[in-house]
C-alpha cells in the first residue's frame, strides 16, 4: 500500500509544533548521551510535572490514589513512570517501553598506558558497531568514577567548545594497501580501538606521557589511576545534534537508537494528566547487549515496582501484578531501519519503513525464520490501527530487511513473556548504529502524537 509522507498533510500550525518538538529533542539528545544522563534528565522533567519518587512513598507508607504520578529510579540507569488511572490497576496498563543505551566504546578496567611517546586509553566496544566507523572522529568521555570514600564523580570531557577531544587514529591511504584488502569487519580490529589522549611528557616519571596524564587527572578531576577500577566511562561522538538536509527536515545525532523513541515516549507520558487505564513509560539500560543485568529489562525491577504500587493502593494479592501484566498493552518503542535507496538490495520495498511516513509498527523482528521475535497478535494490531486512524496519525508497518539478510531484536519479547500484548512501534533511522544517525522530524512528531493517543485511548 503506497502512502504519502506526513509532510504533505501539515498546516503551518503543524510545522510550528513539529519544529518545537524537534528543537527540544535536539537539546535533549545532545545533552544526554548516556543512560545515567538520560535518567537524571527524566527525573528533572518528571518532578517538574508533579511526579513523586516511589521510594519516598514506600518509606512514608503514603497511599497511592487515582491521578498520582510516580517514578521509579533503578540505580540511576533505568527508570519507570506511572500515571495512575481511574480503572483498577489489575485491569491493565498502557505501557511505552524504550531503551536508553546506545552502541559506544567503554573503557577497560585498566585502560591507561603509554606507547612510543603517546598516552592511550584501552577500550572495549559496547553493542553492535562497524568498528571502522569510529576512527578519526572527535570523541568525548562521559560517565562516572566511584571513589573508595563513596563519592561519585561525574565526568564529561569533550562537549564544551573549550574542552579537548580525544580520538582513534587510522592508517594513511599511502601505506594502507594490505589494510584495504581486509574484510570490513577486520579493517580496524577491536583491540586497536584505543583512544589517543596525550603526547606531552613529564620529566619526573618513568612513563613520562602517562605520568603527565595522571598528574592532570589528579589535579583537574581528582582521579587516581586505581579509580579506573570502579569507573563507568563511555566514549561517544563529541558534538551536538544538528538539522540534517538543506530543507532541515531531518535530525543527525549520536544515539538515536533508541533515544529518539525514549524522548518521544517521555514527552508523551508527560503530556497526560488523567487516564482511564494506568499509563506507564519504561526507559531501560542494556538492550544493546541483551537486556541482561540489574538495570536491563530482563531484571524484575518493573514487576517489583508494580507490586509496591499495588501494596500502597491496598491490594496485597500475590496475583495482582500477574493480572495487571496479563491485561496490559505495550508499545516496545524501538527504531527500525529506514529505507535507503543507496542500499536497496537488502530491503524489501513493500515491507520497508520510509523516513517521513510516520510511526513504524513491526509485527515481528528476529532474524530469518522470525527467530527470537515477539510476533504480535492480529487482534491487538487492529486496535492500534483504529486508534491511529481515528486520530489522523501517520503510521507504517515494516520488517527489518529481506527475510534471509539479517534481523534484530528489541525488549518486546521480555514483556510479552509476562503475558503483555506487545508490538514494536518506533521511528525509522538511516545509518543505524553508526556514530551519527539520521531521523525525520515528521516521524518524531507523528510518533509522539501516536504514543499520546495510545496512552489515553487504547
């Protein structure tokens, strides 16, 4: 079915709203490149809208009532928000779920070394990347250093105009004959993704350049070499999100998989005050490496939060949370690969997602024979179609490339395994998993509106 782009229906008023949303998005994604930064920003925005920390309600044994707004901070790296609806919680929720981690480079536990007059930081890449894309870029260091005395140091180097940047060098073409004969996956090896961070020697040290870096780290950031053992430092592209295209119709930014859906989901739930069914938004860590760990979707933090809410609403049945999940609907808000005419040989055009044509529903993801996918139920998709059509939301239904080419996964199956009705619903992205990705402002706007109506009307 051929559809026009969403741009063709917009009035001047729509364009103004679209640009306002896009400008907020560019600021959001530029200033929050890691999961910890995202969670801090979400808490700030949520509290401004009247949300209260569930831990405070638990400690004070405060009763939860219809209309209350609650957030659950899971170790500063994932978060869930709830707007309590008029119907009993056991009747189910409408849930938006996205992930806030993105492909990047992480520092190893013992990263700092000197070689031939240069100081380096050793890295281990996180998530699925094309390693060759990460060389010769200005890179920034974001994260935390946990000191033995309990202090947590927030680190951000490379984003201000006055900051230095770091980077990974590459071989010049004149000497790269053998390198250019390698497979793309081996042109740059993982162990060669080491950051060049300095070249100035310190006279008094054996490793003179490393010694100078250690002196600088101590004086400016209060970091000792051993502090790297308890640090989480992420290497990401330095720089701000930008308008992309001469017509400014798109956004180029780092980490749009999946921060573009996280932003749209967050803005949607912050938009609503009263709902019939309880509305929820989950923003989680670790999706890019399998959703495992205490801050990933595979953990039980979300179910525990629902249990606690039931208790504070006077329902102590051990079946309360399973019943809530069984009666819930979820949009697993994750991106899809946008159709790229330069690489159309891997796309099946009748079932591809196109930039500018709105929110992308994916009935299933997985790979080849749908392995590892959720495969949403037809009845649920019909309900979603009605909500979208009733509210003039542009949407499309897509797969991730041709059948035997590849595939991917999201957090959809995890909640589906708890009996929630789930479908993937996100935004088309060009150059997914590259240091800089591209999305359409129209898709961000349509997705935001679609998420709002899903929370309010399903």
